[in-house]
C-alpha cells in the first residue's frame, strides 16, 4: 500500500450482517503492518466495546464533525492492541445525522475530520451504522473502498443492489467489495449462494466468513479473533479478506495513475 492514508468503509443498508465484526478483525489484520484507526460511527458502540475502550467523547460527536475545528485528535484512544487506535462512539452519535445536516459541506465532514490525522495513520476503518443516511454518504465519500458483508439470502442480494446504487450515486464512486458472511454450509441456500452470488455479481469475492461460535465469542473475549483463535477458518477468512482488500486498493491506484 502506498505512503498515504487509505480509508475503508464497512457498510451495508442491512443491519446485523457482520460489519462491526469485520471492521475489528480487519483492523487487527491491518495492524500487523500498518498504523490503524478504527472510527466507530454507530451509537451502539459495538466496535468500541469489542476493543475494550470506554465510550466517552468530550463535547460529543458535534466537536468532531460539526464545525471548522475538529477535535478528532484529542478524542482518539489507544487500545490494548499495538497499532490500533479507536475513535469511540457514545450516545451523542444518535444525533450524528442531524449534526451533519446542519453543517456546511454536510457530506464531506468525515473526510475533513480525517484529513487532520492523515499523517498519523496508514489505514482508517469506518464502522458504519446500517441504513442509508448522511453518515453513510459521508463514509462513502471519505473511503477508498467500501467493504460489505452479505449474509446469504435473497434479501441480501437486494441490499447489495441498493449499496451498488448508493455508491454509484456518490461523487467519488469508490470500488465496492462484498463478501459472504455468517455462512452455514449445512443450509442448502447458503451453499448455493456461496457459488451463485459471486458469479452473478462482479464485486463479490469468493472469500467466505463462516458462521461460527469462534466469532460469536468475540463479545466475551473483547479481542480480535486472530488474537484468541489464530489459524481457525474464521481468522484465516479475515486475513484472506485483508489481502484481497489491499489488492483492490492497489488496482484502483494503478487505474487512477494511468
Ligand atoms: N461469522 C459469524 N459467525 C457467528 N456470529 C457472527 C458472525 N459475524 C457476526 N456474528 C455475530 O452476529 C451479531 C451481529 O454482528 P455485527 O455486530 O458484526 O453486525 P453489524 O452488521 O455490525 O450489525 P449492526 O447493523 O447492528 O451494526 C454479533 O452478535 C456477532 O457476534
Ligand atoms: Mg455494527
């Protein structure tokens, strides 16, 4: 990856599909080689919780994205993991859409806040709340790549098409990389989807994150899977995904140069 900061948005219009789980595990994968910032954009604060950081922000989210001078540097917290810092979410994130709506340049506030810390991090991961909102528009506009988990079902194909449309409608049109998540190979519909969806949709990789108790345990462990369960199918899937993400970003860089 080049010298300048790269931004990934973990995003889907659908809730509960594995965005936060992927955000935390990809942060850990990236942190082996890079300085990583994970920005928790969800008032539920799940990423903040999983990385064992206190959900407290002085001045709330408005101080980060509302005005001219962003206090993002002061709000960033170290985690217990080397090279992973977190910008935690607290309850004030419930108002984030309103705060953005009232701000000037309302779709570019996250990008502007990140410009301030561009020298301190190589990789920024945005953990987005579900749904389509100004938060999502901001995250897409700030990102070099949108990463989307897909739980195999007809509804998730619909979500994929929605996200494709949202990305296409954005000014920056970052590439979209989707992967199948929470896959249970005992279910015929999952086995079929794993083959059919990557075939019919070019932005879907054949990397599959299995549905497993190893991953469910993250909520108790409050650590990335690669820390407490290295070399499991679950941790290897995220490490493959991180490799794939880097190659998509590199390909995008080559394309923009030529
Ligand atoms: N591969 C998996 N196997 C088993 N459980 C999983 C897997 N991925 C996620 N989960 C569990 O599913 C739940 C939802 O996951 P997660 O919070 O990552 O989804 P999300 O898309 O971020 O949800 P939200 O839309 O609410 O932000 C969590 O309890 C998580 O532990
Ligand atoms: Mg989440």
